[in-house]
């Protein structure tokens, strides 16, 4: 019996060793991949951590090593993780590269003429991403294809429940107007029928010109927007300029979970935090500004 148990451990170790080395770009993608691979492979390697920008990142030696040894790399695509284009071509030469924005059944929205890459902020898209992740892993590791698909099915159920929960959370504030500093929340807003009335900046690196800034301030006043949302780690200077002289609040939306622990639950924490941020800021009208 002891010998049989030993053989079982050896076989399990060999199975784990033969599973593909996986790299994921940003935390929401990493979380969905971790959910599909749970109990099958080791944890996927995460590239963008903490407050690092997914649009511009200097790779560490450990990142380069992970890409060089990867069998499969999951990312949104070049519109999101621009820093990855050249490293993927130069380092991940033996890896299959999966751009999830191109996955079947992902609903894509246009922003300033191009596709908005923040696709994961719609749980319906997250379900399509999970299916694409399971399909790609099943090709890379056919011995475990059934397990990947079973995990994907369970994850799909969790996403359905999350979607219903968020819809219920946001029901009371669906009509409340708000402004965003970075126009990254179209998928979330459309999914839950929220009322975004203006965006100060379309591109993450773009600072609005004076004329556009005046238009955003005018729109905020005309609509009585209750909140202006900015992102963690960003200066409040521009946000304060936009809301100056109004009663609008400033609150934070974090689409990638800068301080959330990576893992299979991270996506769910990111989305619940987003919902709470919207509700907490929009739930009641702000006080009128003093004359």
C-alpha cells in the first residue's frame, strides 16, 4: 500500500510537471485563468502587479524568463498591454499567444474609433473569455481537457451569480449621472445600464485639452452629475479642477485591482468593489454647493 501510494505521488508529480507553463498579463485575466487551471497546474505567472500600468511596463528579468519558458500566454491584446507586443515577439517564441479581445462571443465596444480593450468589465465577456481560456488550454494540454472544461463550467456559474448580484446592487442608482476621468467603464456601464454623462480622457495617457475640459465641466453642471470617478494612484489635480464649484463627489474606481491579492477570486473582488464604489457615491444626491 505504501509503495502504491508512492507511485501515485510520483505520477501526480509527473502530471503536474507536464502541464503547460502559463503567463497572464493583468490581474483580471490572471484570475480567470487561475479559475480554469485550479487544481490542474501551478499558479499562472502574473506580469502586471500593484500600481504598474498595463499600458506601459518595464519587464523585470523574472518576467522575461517567464515569457521565454511559457507554453501559453493570455492577454487582452495590444490595445491594452502595449508594453507586451515586442517582448512577445522576441521572448515568447515557443508560446501560443491568446488575445482574449478576439475570443468568440466577446462583445466589443468602440471608443474613439478603436475597440475599447476593457472587455473584462462585462461579466458576459468574462464568460466568453473563460471559454476561450479553457479551449486554448485543452489544445496545449489535451490530457487535462476535461478538467479545464469542468472548471470553466463551474466558473461560468459563479460569473452568472456575480452578474445578478451586481445588477441588484446597482438597481437603485441606474439613473444617477456621473463623470469619469478615464473612459474605461463603458462595458460595466452598459451592462448595468448606468448613466455616464461625460469622460475627461479617452486614452489612459491623454490629458484633455482646455476646450474639452470646459465641455466636461459644463456637462457635469448641466446634468447635476453626483460623482466624478478617478483611478487609484492618479493625481487628484485634474479631478479637483473638474468638480471645483460644484457639489459633485470624487470617488475611486479600480478596474484591475491594484491592491487585491492575485488568484481565482480576484476578478470577483474587483467587480464587487466596482459596484460598491458606484453605489456608495451615487446612492444619494450630494449637498448643494454653498453660494
